[in-house]
């Protein structure tokens, strides 16, 4: 069953775009749970499009087909099969199961007749249950007014940096042979947009890869798989968030990167994990 009309009423009506990011992830409905969008050059790294932006396109599609406003994104996992080029892509979604609490979905992104990424998602309502939290926000210097890209690798910065306000707080400079693989700080979209699941998909992947401070030479770090868990009600008001991303193991060319993202009041809003590949540049 496709998710085109899950929950009654058509959920494929286009929503008005208010910010540049809304335009960048905008989708045109094709019917039967399918949409047309585009990979835009504004979200490119030197090695290709940001994986988090590719996920944001899929999240935008999932958002459009889950009609119940109480069911928000709880978890999205994406596997990247090939790097897309800038240009049109098709998003295809399917509602796998709709229960009392959770909606389970799967989707694919296609370009030029090839599948470029697959995704699974869980959207759910809040459930009354015991609560605990052992993920305190680290104490760091508050967000300031000026960008601070301390630690970025040498060379021209990629286009995506112009779409973000970033202020470094964690980790050593790239290629400094540091003792820890860590990066992060305060950051947000450069447009005063509310923080929703699509924005967090991008922000989960926006800093340069956590292994780079441990390296002595620049290596490409394409993402193989990315999972983001959304841990609070969304959207949140526009504000910088604090992200911290760490890697503990790189072996046989593969590394993991675990991330945590907090609102300024200390609320944990998202967790991420990705598996990446280290390749000589």
C-alpha cells in the first residue's frame, strides 16, 4: 500500500515555501506517494552532495504523506547507493504499516533511472511513559554573533558553508593528528527558519567528518548509512543548536560517527549515527 492518502484526505497538497531551505527541499506531487524534487548545488561538498541534504529530501516526502499531525518523525535511516548529481530526483514512498501509535514507511530516491538511496522511517505519537535522560548538554562558550570555522581544512570552503552559521566548540583542527576524532559546535541554517526534522537531517551531517582531526592528510569521507533519531517535539523556534560528533573506531577504511544535538535550553533534540568510508583524496 502506498502512503498517498494515509489517514484520510489528500496529504500531497503543496505547502507554501517561506524560507530558502523550503525551496531547496520543495517537492511536486506525482501521485501514488511519489514526488519530484531536486539535488541543489547549494548543498554540495567537494566530494558531492551532502548526505544529510539527500536525507532531508526524503524526510520532506515522508512528512507529506503522514497526514496525522500528532505523528512526527521519530527515526529515519538512509543508505546511500551512489552519489547523485545536481538536478532532478524522484522520491517514492510507501506506508508499510500504520498502527495506533506508529507509522512505518520506506522510500527510495531515484535519478536517471537508478536508485541513489533507500530509507526507512518511523513516525509516531507521544506515549505516556516513564522518562529518563542521561545526555546532559556539555558546558561550552555560548553562541556568539560571528561565524567561527576554526579547524576547517585548508582550501576553498564548500558551498554548503554559506548556508550555515557555524561556531566551532569541539575538537582540534582538521589534519592535526589529534588524539580524538571529534568536531562540533553551535550552528543553524542561515535564514532564521524553525528547526524541524528536515533541518536536523542536514545538521546531523553538516560539520566536517569527525575523523579528520586525527588524520595527517586529507581523505574523502563519503557516508554509507545515516540514522537520525528525533528526540523531542518538532518544530522548534529558530535558534542555534549545539552539536557534538565523535568517532571511536576507524578500521579497514570504515568509521562510525555518533552525534548528539541540543537546543540552547539543554534539551536533547536529536541523536545520529553514520557509517562512513575513508578514501584517499
